C-alpha cells in the first residue's frame, strides 16, 4: 500500500475526520444544536408575542426613575459638595487650560497677537521634523503634504483645534495607560481586575456617558477630553500589557541569573523589548482619539467635528465630506508616523544602532535647527503664520462630493432597494421575529443551552447572568431587537472580512490598493457618510446595518489579512508541493491556521458594530440606540438612556465571551485527537 504524504492540508482534514471519536462528538453536538434551534422556532410560533417584556418609548421602570434621581442629585450638589469644590472642579480647570494652552500655541490668536504663537509654517516644520527623526524621509514628506492639505482645504484653524484636543487627550491617555498596562502585564491579578473595566470602556456607547460627563465637567474641552480618554485609553493598556507578557521566558531567566532585580529587569529588558509593541498601542490610541472628533463636538469640543455637525444639520454633504477628509488625512499622517517609529525602533534594536551616536547627534541637530528657523519665521511674519487664503481647494472638494452624492442617489436607487429588501426580508426580519417575538424565558434557555454546547460551562454562566441583567435593566425587548441587527451586521462584516482579508493577505498589490481605502473607512466620521446612505436607503434598520458595516469591516479585513499573511510559508509551500489547488490551499491550510486571527477579527468586528448602535438609533434602527439618543436629548429619559447603554455593554460582553470560548474549544479539539 502506498503511503500518502502528510501535509498541513491532509493533517487538518484528518483531524476532523467524521469516523474519529472527536468527529463523532462534534457531529452529535451539531445535531443537538440543530434540534435546539428547531425546537426554538416551533415554540416561538406557538408562543409568539407572549412575555416579550416590551416597554414603550416614554415608559420608565423604577430603576430608570432612580437613575434619574441620582443624576439630579449630582447636578444639585455641584456648588456645595466638597468632591466638586476641591477635586472635580480642579480637574476640569486643568483639562480646560491644557487644551486652551495648546490651542494658543498652534491654532487660536493669543497673548494679544492676531495669530497663534506658532503659525502654519512652524507647525508644519515641527511635525515634519518629528516624522524625519522618528520615522524616515518618505513619512516626513507625507507629513509635510498632509499638513499643507489642511490649509489647502481651507480648514487650517479647525484642523489645529482638533489636533490640540487630540494631542492633549493622547498625552494624558498614554500617561495613564502605559504605566497601568505595564502593571497589568506584570501582575495576573491586576490584569483580571482591569480587563472587565476595559471591556466596559470599549463597548459602552459614547453617547451614554456624554450626558453624565457634562454633569461633572460641564460642556466644553474638559468633558470632550475625558470622553476621548475613556474611548482611547483601553487600547494602549491592552497592547502594553500584551507586549510585557510576550517577552521570552529564557531572556528573563538570563537577566535574573545575572543578578538583575525585578525593577532592573523591567527597565533594561522588558521595556526595551516591548518598546515597539507599546508604540503600536500609542498608534491605536491616536486613531481612537481622532475617531471621537465628531462625537465630542456634541459637547462643544473644538475643531473639525463642529464643522461636520453644522454641515449635516443642513444636509450639506460637500462641506461635511471636506471636513471629514481633513480628519482622515490627519489620521493617516499620525498613523504613518507612529508606525514608522515602531519599525525604526525594531530595526535599530536588531542592527544594534548601525550609525554611531555622533552621526545621530549631527542629524538631530540639523533637523532641529531647520525646524527652529521655521518656527521663528512663523512667529514673526504674518505670511508664515496665517495660511494663504487664496490657496484653497476645499470648494472644489465640496462641489465634487456633493455632485457624487447626488449621482449615486439618483443612479443606484434600483439596486440599493433590491439589496435592502434582500437583507431585510431574508435575514433581519426572521432574526428579529425569533429573538424579539419569543418569550424572554425561552430565548434565555436557548442562548444558555447553545452557549453550554458550543462554548462550555463558563460561557453559559456568563450568558445566563447577562440575560438576567437585561431583564433587570427593563429593556429586554429593545435588547433583542438590537441583538438581531447586531448579528446580521456582524455576519456581513465577517463575510467581507474573510473574502477581502484573504485576498489582501495573499496579494501585496491588493493590500497596497485596499489599505488606504480601509484607513479612510476606519477614520472617516460616520456622520459624513450617513447622509448619502440615508439618501440611498432612507431611515431604516438596514441603513443602520450599512453604517455599522462601513465602520467595522475595515478592522476585520485588516486583522484577517494579517492572520493569513502570518501563516507559515513552509506550510503553504508544503501544501502547494502536495498538489493543493488555490481553493484547497485557502480552505484547508490558510484559514484553519489563521483561526486565532479570524476569531479576533470577529470579536473586534462585533465590538465595532455594537459601538455603532447609537448611530444606528439616529437613522431608524430604534431599540437600544434610540433609547440612548433619547436619554441624551430628553431630560426625563436620562435614566433610561443610561440603562440602555449598560444593556449594550452587557450584550457585547456576552457575545464576545461566547465567541472566544467557542473558538478556543474548536482550536483545542484537533490538538487533543
């Protein structure tokens, strides 16, 4: 008998063989899951409309009323409570003054001058110098072009206001996040305590805490800075902790054997080796802070966000797109600078600093001298301080964006209606009817049973506790409607993520073409593309799904692409040599071996979809998103809005834990057989 060579493809297939004991167990599990779902569908038809715990838009539960009373008590104690007088008010003043100081330096007339302390030429010179010193010439050229684009779009002052708020929030986020991330990386106990807090910070919709923040810090830069920090700090904590934990054990043991104390090992081994990872965390914090520019404008944050909101109030797509484009350019510049800095740190570490200290000092001195000259010119001369008003391309961008939006709405309406009806009647309505139309206790039993079957006991316990919390929050029916929309949007995100991610991961040329598009999709404020989407689809649940997909898909696509790209070339070559076709190579080797990355992509896609629930509430999705928006805008519904935000967090944690546990169980099965 001729032996069949074992390749990654055949090994993967063999591990899942139906005749094996593990294969039989999985087959029984699948049959049981199908039976549970079938029983659910049948019972939902019989019991439809019973015990759905629906609550009207203006109705409140006792919990919502108590939350309202608590907010009223906080507001009443502002001028008498010692916590406000001697602590919170000082924090507010510090944050306000920090943002105002940076604005005085780079964006607003100050200190009796008609222009800022450092004008456009000086700011551009400093930014380019930083990019050159910490990145490379290509990134420095991109930085100079990006800052020039702010002026050419006619948005220099607004862009610098956004940069001032972003820099302040990022510096404070890093000051808090990096030490906390190091601590979490060193201590399992701290990591266990911090992780659920970070989950809440990342999944809690921003609209939920905007209103409470204004109770403590009033409307203005202070509240905007804190709101940005809440959203932007978790990435640097998580990624820093990951970098500290990923240091090779043998390296630490070698350091200890040479007599290093824990503090010395941290300072001389852990931090240098984790430096690039920490820079990646800083990069993600910057991206998160910029994504808050428009939402923070709702509480009077300065900058481009105000321009976007004012334009959308009059449905001026061109002006909104012009300001959104400036935010995208700023995000791309800051992303490339920090990414280049991370690559430079890694290259210098591996090369042992090929250039000597003297050459580096000469380079730094020349670059800083040139930047100082530009700063001096911008401080002294008006032409170097105020961007020339004649050189503006923003009007052409506005006209082009407006015309494109009108053309799309007029031309594609037939196709968009067909797509909307397909998703709405084929996926969304059945999901919503099953989840929101069934009795709450039936849905709870089914979800816990499926979690136990697919993800294990711990995930089932988390699911049970989460579902009980949804009942106690008084928003079960709205939570189920939101869950249906979220599942459909996440499904679409993952289809796009796998298809486009595999394509990018297998082709460098495709990656170069798609990556700038994904960067724009990730950083363009959602409010900018909501207007043309509304024009195409109207104010419907499908509009909310499209907005969520546009925001979440870029993240999932990038993660899947990185996972596919990270598959061992040896495994790919072995499968190719064994005669695998392209489809077999993808389905039998690359996707199975990239399972961990795909799971992360699904988890992050889910979180990003949930973060768009409130935006969906603005465009017709209703349910929890509408409850949050109503709580932000209507005084009597503040407590209900806060409860809705908590319900969104509970949904996010439940789905994420089930998804991760199921993926870990699936990944462990082949190894045990």
